[in-house]
C-alpha cells in the first residue's frame, strides 16, 4: 500500500515544549495528563518517572508539579500554590492567551462566548478566568438557543474547526451591535486541518493517528471524513485492520498535535507492508 | 398590472427625522443635499425655501445651517462653527455612531477598516474621525490587496449589504488576531434589503424607486436583480416604460430610504393602470 503523509501533521509547538519541560523534571507529577496521548504519557512515566495525578488533594506537599498543556482552572492553580512552590507551567502559550482575553473582556463587561467543549480541560481552565458566567457553545445550534447580549467577545478552543467558528461569527455579527472576535484557533491546528482536508480529497483511505480524547485529533477525523468516506481514527498500529485496505491504492495519514512521531512512523511502516 | 409592495420600504427613521428638522428651519441652508432624493430636495425648496449649498465658503455668516443626514467631515463642522452658531444637526444617529467608533478605536490603536464607498459623503464624514488613515474598501477583493494589521476594528457604511459585510468579516477573522466588528448597517437598510430580496423571488418584474446617487437604493436594485432579472431603478413615474411590463403578471415595488411616499404612490398608481 502506498502511503502519503499530510503536509502538516503531528506535534505542535505547545506539545513539544510541554514534553521537553516534563523530561526536565524527572519524578514530577502532572495534574491530569500532560497531553492527550496515552502512549506518550506511558513513555514519560517509564523513562522519566513523570506520573499523572488528577487530584490536587492527593499531591504531597512541596512536590514537583507540572501543569498540563491544556492549562488548569485558576482556582486549582491557587490551591496548588498553597501546596508547593515547585510548579512548572507547561500550559501552551496559545491557551494562556484565551485565558487572559477572558479575564480582560469580562472585566470590561463583554459577554464571553467560548466556542468549545465545556467538558474539555482547556475550556474548563479558560472559563475559570471569566468574571461572569461565560456562554460555552459546541455549535451554531447551541448559540441560536442562547440569550445573546449587545456586546460580545468571542474566543475559540484552540483546536476547533475554523469553518464552524466562522459560522458562529456570522450569526453574532448579524445579531449584536459589537462582536469582538479573537481568533484563538492555533496555527498548528489550522495547518494540520488544512493539510488533512487537502490530502483526504486525493486518497482512497485516510488514517488519523491520535488520542481518542484529543479534541484536535477528532477534528482531523471529522474534516477528513467529509472528503474521504473511508476514514479511521486509531491510537496506534495495533488497531489497523487489513480489511480496511482491500481494493485501495493510496492511503493518506495525518496525526493529532499530541501524537509523537514514533507512533506515526510505526503506523506508516505497517501500512506500507500491506 | 398587479402590484405588490415590499414588506418594508422607503423612508427610514433618519430621513424622516432630517426632513422634519429641515421643515422646522424655513430659509435654512443645507450643506450638500439633505438626503439623496432630488425630488424631495425640490419640495423642501419650494415649500420651505430650504436650499442646498455645497460650499462652506459661500455660506453667509450667522446663517441657519442644517447638516445633512449623511453627516459632514469633522474639519468642515469646525469651519462651519466659526461661521455660525445656528447649526441644526440632521446627521442620522446611525451615522453618528460609526463616527464615534472610528474616533475611539483609532485612539486605542486599532487599524480602522471601513466597508463603504470612499466618495460617499457618509464615508467621508466617518473617515474624518479617524486619528490614523483608515482603510476604505468597496469589496473583498480590495481588502485582499491591502495590508492588514493584527488588531482591526471593522465598521460598515450604514447602507451596505450584510452578506458582503460578512464575507469581509470572514476574511479578517482568518487573518487577524483580533477583529472588532461593529455592525453599523442600519436596521432600516437591513429590513428593506430583506424585504426586497423576498419580494424579488416571487414577482415577474421589480421596480426600485429612489435617487440614482443613493447608496441604499443601489443596494436594493443589486439585491433584487439577483433574484428577478427584470429589475429597474427609477427616480419617478416619468421613467416608467410600458414595454417593460409586456407579458408580466405581478410587479414588485420597493424604494430607497430617502424616497418619499408621494413619489412611490404615484409610481404604484401608474403601474396599476397598465
């Protein structure tokens, strides 16, 4: 089977930075998974004894703690600071930005609208910086059913789809006097999405490699699926099924921003052998 | 010929207000035409001796001066104030708003982008309130050829088409970190456009009544033309041609925001007689 990789795929700046920081703090604890990729988390544990703990209460006093790429809620950061001074902030700078925007815009009296998944840790963190209750919407429909004020500030979860974000902008501009739009979708997300879209158009089958709890990986899957109906999301080579490739000639591969190269390489090698 | 009027058409709040103000100042001078409708300007002259003068230099000291609905440049207002204290401001409040936004946003360091026609008096007035040079664009193409900064504030000439405005928003959101969108398209414009669009879909011929130098009238014509190929823009009943109506059953009529009812009524009566 012939394999073609997307022009842009895999590790983004924020993930690369977070892993480097975690590797520099052996025996550290990350508050929740550092990135959304179970295999890479396992590797950090095996090679550096960097472990995950979801619960602040359980973290021993004065531990070495690493804040995950997705950021954490403001309140949790305050609790954490009471426990330890040894905090390494691996929050992606592209996530710190919407946190700051929320804080500033809510203080200025704007209704904050966040395009994102309110259960996602990044969004939970960003929400915590609002001085009033933000409106979190997963899609245009949710927005249409919500009460919108005259002056709104809109931000996006960094890993969302630009096309859907623009539909939301469109609706808000029609219905508000002032809509302050902060395009907080990160460039890596945007580039990976564009590349996946283009690749999906020309191949017979698309394989997306990444964590199943990873927002940006799911976006890549959804976008590719629009253009290539035979599209599969896998975490590693073990999930590949020979039958998927029957009668196919060209296989496209892309990967989420938290998928390390060693996982992608193994997937590509295995497909090429088919 | 059967005639159907658009649900919303003709005089808007700002024009109605301006005419009332002008009627209350007999013998007054308007700096440029009060509204973009030559027939109504004629009526104001005949009935109230309200005359038009385009040139500030020619206006006698201490005259009664009325500022047109479209507003005037800030510098002209200052010159005028040196000549007379008797100034009646008939600037539409929906035009005063973008003037204020430009002043504020340019002071805050935003690049000002105005969607509009830089030769139109409203836009000339709005531009004059910017502390830096604004970018005035007539369409998306002009924007694509321009240099765009990281932080922009976008406003629209009050009479522009919302669909084109949204295309511009779309492009800016993709290309700027922050895009502050002020939907300054006035409601009357929006309602008249929506109504014309709906009516054009169901009739055999559309007649748009209004001044040929009127921006909002031209928009109505362009929108209607998209849905009804037999579409004509006329200033009054004298321009109607019998041949246009051959084989047609239902005629739609709409009119610009500066078109008085007495002109529209005459047009409707004449078409009905055909």
